[in-house]
């Protein structure tokens, strides 16, 4: 079965840039999206189809996907961005697969 | 604004059937794809399956033998049944919508905790 691997944790200082990676075999050939999940809440879509931001998501969230790695970048990280982040990939052969999740700490 | 709300028993006995319903408001189940996703305590997300408004379904192969997702257009709801449950099925269960692009889940319910225990 297809697997997506993320680092368990990422730490970032307020105002700095956080980068979260998601690795999988030929991930660049699939569509990737990213969800933010705060404690006790349902996931919130922050990036879809590799690079697109849903309405209402701040511009500081951006995404890329190439080769075996997709990356979520949070520029000018704010304390409100502290959360768990999950990547998710889709294509017609693997359907929906989620990454292992990354806890982002802003300190 | 589309809203989804899960409902169903919070406690299910081992070997029995887990049954949940998702009520959709602000949109119609007669369009788009509708999905179930779960998250065991302290763990990541797992896609369970989806149903299209035509009634066609697609399930995670790891759960396919135990899962049924159905649609009730008259109530604007869709449902999940998972049979022969064990403690490993204990999780928060979310319903979610797939937009026409079907590459991502754009609207999620708040989730409902289901515990499998005697």
C-alpha cells in the first residue's frame, strides 16, 4: 500500500518560515493537499492540488510538489498556526492516503 | 456554506455493527461525493470510503469487506455501517465532502467519538 511520511515535529520562531515535508514514491505525479488540525477540531483544508489556497486561507500558506516530496511552507508563522498538519495524496490508483502528521510548535 | 453533522451511538460492543449518519445542510447530497474518514486516538487520519450521488461507492481496500456507505436523498443524509468491530475501530469518525475535482476534502463535520468496548 502507498505510504506518506512526514517529520513528527517542526519547531519555528514567530515570524519565521516553517517548512513541512511529505514524502512518497513519485508523489509529484499525484495531487497533494494539506490540512491543519487544532486540538479537538476537525481538519481544515489549507492547500489543495499542490499549490492552491482555498478562500479564506492566509497567503502565508503555500505548497509545492515535485519528485518524491511535497512541501507546505508557512511564511511569517504566527502563534495561531500551531497545530498538527497532515498531507494527503490522491490519484486514481491509490485513492486517498494521508501522511503521518507533523506537529508544528511556534516558540 | 455547506455544513455536515455526524450522529450515532458513541459506544459499540465488539463484534457488533457501528452505524453513523451524516446530515448535510447548505448543500445537497444529490451532487458531489460524500465520504467518511476516521482518526484513532492520538493517531493520524484514515480514509474509509465515499459515495457518489448516483449511489456508486468506493472503499478503502483495508476496510472494504466490512464497510457499507449509503445515501438517503430524501433526508439529505448519508450513512456509514462498519460491521464486526473491534477495539481497533475506536476512533473519531468524520464525514466530509469531496468537491467535483475529488482530489481533496473541502468541508468536514465536527467528528463523533466512537468507542468499541464491552
